[in-house]
């Protein structure tokens, strides 16, 4: 005998608490299908975590991650040679440094909000 399907409630689609604290009740990842408040909270939490120094340290200490980025950039220096590179959300700046080492003509490393950077880059004719 099968049990009747749970009806949607304010807590979540199945009557159980949602898997994300800021979901709007549809059991979806808020940044994809949440309401405006859930999306804003999700994005703020995501970007604020990268502003923490310990988070940058953790990423720099991840040997596999750093080795992969290093190999991808310096191993493909022909893709960087004489190019203008923009590292948006540069954090420690290590990827920007490697882009310069790989032969980029100019490197912009920015921690400004993406919309501001994109509009400034478009106005300057960079992208």
C-alpha cells in the first residue's frame, strides 16, 4: 500500500523543512528558483564568504586547485600573450599575476561588483 503524497505547505514542497535556510518554499536552490529575497540572500552569503581572509587562505592552500590553475594559465601562455586580461573577483590576485607571467600585455584585477566592472569595461571598449 502506498502512502498519500504530502501536500505542499509554507515550509516546503513536501511539508518538510526546506533544504536551504533561505529557500522560498519550492525546495530549489534559491539563486535559481527562489523569490527575490531568497536570491538576494543567497548571493550575499556567497559573495560575503569570499571576502573573508580565511577563505582566501584556504583556496591558496589547496594544492590541487592552485596547481590546476597554474598549469592552465602558464601552460597556455599562447592564449595570454599580448592579450588584455580582466580578473574579476581577483581575491588574492594570484591568477592575475600568473596571467601577467604568461605574457598578458595588460592585466586588470578587480574586486569591484561585477555589474560596475562590466559596464566600465564595455565603456572602455575592453569587451
